[in-house]
């Protein structure tokens, strides 16, 4: 453990923030240049019937039920813009968010470099594992949301009608808000094992906690999965709930007995 003064810590924090903001800024600039192509190929991809997960669910639906709603490859969700400056601001917003997501491992590395001098050798090994696990889980959560949770939620809500007297027209702002919030929420939810590991190393959580509240956790996870995927389909519900439960069990294994 190194002995650093308050001003040394403040200087290290200043340089850490400067490098982190610089990395996000440079990544955002790069994404800003290529955002029109990325927006069409990535952000808008779930709006069309040839999105990969739709074909997969078409095959599953044919095998398990008579539902063929996912088999319609002519499905196209029209997005409209109702505000003058929305497209410009969304261009900047998505560039920043993509830059932030891509820079996430580097941001964790900067945080690690900042706190490492205050740790003993054994603590460094423990926290190094937590930070390494964090990047993988964050991207895994975003991938699960983008390729599974968001498309299914989009298909259900875009076609849902309370009454035939009201037609659905989805605005660009509404679509982007749902796209960003759902993907980021899933990315953060997948940080549960890392959070459990850090709390365990700090002596705040023991494995007994996960054993005691396992039944309660299963109910909560099912509720969370039902909120994320409001299709009412048990198969879809379990596809979302199962990874969340696996995260819970991984968290239990990572903490101290």
C-alpha cells in the first residue's frame, strides 16, 4: 500500500477524470462521423421483420404453438419525427452513448488504477477479478437486451391496441428512449455479480444472505422479467428470467461463505 497525501489523491483523480472524459469524447467523435450508417444497421434493425431473433422465434413458435406472428418478414415499423431538432440531438445523443459503452472497459481500468494504490496485494487480486468480470457482464447484458428483450418488447407494444379507433404511430423520441433505457438497464442489471463480489470483499454480504432469500429473489426476478417483457408468453418470460436467476446464483458463488 502506497502512502499518498490528500493532494496526491486529488491530482490522481483529476488526471483520471481527464483521461476518462477524453476517451469518451474521442470515441463519441468517431461514432458521430459514422452514426448514420450505424443507426440504420444497428439501432433501426429491430424495426424490420428480417431481424435474426424474429426468425428464431418464428421457428420456435411453429414448433411449440400455432402462433406465427414472428414469421411475418414483411413487418416494418415506421418511425416518425415530430420535433424539428430531434434528429440532430439524437445524432449527438447516440454518438455519446455508443462512445460511452465502447469506452466502458477503459473507464473501469482508470477507476482501477485510481483505487489500486490504496489496496493490499490480496485485495488487488480480488478487486481485479471484480473489474474484469464487470466489463464482460455489462456487454453480455446489453447483448441479451438488444438481441432478445428489446425486439420482443418492441414487437408486442408496437402491435398492441387498446381500441381499433386509435392507430399506433411511434415517434423517434419514444423509440430511442425505449431503446436506450432498456439496453442500459439490462447492462446494469448484469453487474449484480460484480456488486456482490465487491460487497463480499468489504465484509458486507455473506453467502448465507443469498441462501436465505433465494425464494424471495426468484419471485422478484420473475416480476422484473415480466415487466421487461410484457408479452405474456411464458417461453419469453423464462428466457429473460433464467439469465437473471443464473446471475443471482453466480453472485452467491462469488461471495464469502
